[in-house]
């Protein structure tokens, strides 16, 4: 009896993890995350409220297109700029 859930990696020949086979992947986890054509995801913290932050995960392409919006433009934060203008 042949088990259809056991498959060997197309790159290295090692056994592919069961969960990856169920989703239809043909390479093992170590081969899937390495190689010249694999880009690493990037992320940033998004603060939509004072105490609640979210992590936004972006592809490398999306990160490069939008990184100019992620960096602060001034030497001070918006809160410090606001408080400085009120108190002076």
C-alpha cells in the first residue's frame, strides 16, 4: 500500500512535511525559504490607537514602493511638535 501523503522534495530529495503536501507544495520548508527567487517578507508596526499596535506584513516589492511613507520626515514626532506649539 502506497501512502500518497509522503512526497520527496523536488530540489533536495528530502521528505516534504505532511502539511505542505496537503496544501499541494512540492518542496520542503528549508528549500521553500531559500534561493535566489525567494524574497523575504518585511513588516512594520501600525499604531491605530495609543495602546493597540498591529503588524503589517508586506512583500519586498510592496515595501520598496511604499517605504518613503514609513519613515518620519521631521526631527520630532507629531505629538512633540503639537505639544511644542501649544506650550510656546
